[in-house]
C-alpha cells in the first residue's frame, strides 16, 4: 500500500516514492564490527530465485535517506 505525504525524519520535507531492490541481499545486524561472513545476520531484502523482489520505498534526495518496509526471511 502506497502512503501519501511521507515526511523525511531529518528535514521534514515530503519524500518521493519508488522501489528498492537488491542485486544481492540487504542484511541487518546490531553492530558495525567488520565481518567475514553474513551468517547469523537478518536478511531484510533478498533474491527469490532469479527474481529481484522490489519493496515500496520513500527517499529524500536532499538528506540522502531512504525508508522502506521489509519482510524478513529470518
């Protein structure tokens, strides 16, 4: 479901909508320590076979912020 009038959390201006998709998985972890492998990290966006899943996203081009809803595979 597309939302209207999403405001940037940083500057408050209206964000534009579009879609994000991975060329590889987008992972989530709770620390910024260098890692050799992604084992144990949560996959926020991933490939589905040969198909790239697209997620509705919102971005502020001024602040360089993107927000999106994800469906975790972990």
